[in-house]
C-alpha cells in the first residue's frame, strides 16, 4: 500500500507580509506615545536607582558614625600610627 502524501496547506502570501513593519501597522501618533512612555520609564528607573544609592550611602555613613570604640578597634585594629 502506498502512503498518502500530505499536500502543503496554503499559507498567507509572504509578499503581503514582507512590506509591513510594526511602525507601518501602528499609527505615527501611537508610535510616538510608546517612545515617550519608554523614555519616561527609563528616566524614572534611573531616578529610583540614584535614590537607592543615596540611601545606601546615608545608611553606611550613619552606621559608621554610631560605631562604638570597640567596633572601631576591631575594624581598624593597630593600623593607626603610634605616638
């Protein structure tokens, strides 16, 4: 018995899809809005990261300021010059 060969199913013509891009499919105004939203999000993310870094610096400085003599001695030991 011979096996039946499958006939390829018809697919959308590539010539119709080749010329279309996302910017063509979307309107110019929508594309501009998307670009503006992306820029705003990146700026907001950068500001958030800067605030986080500043908070870490303040916390580190506060911890250093509040260290006891014992903690400072353990950390720095005999590094200082002797008189």
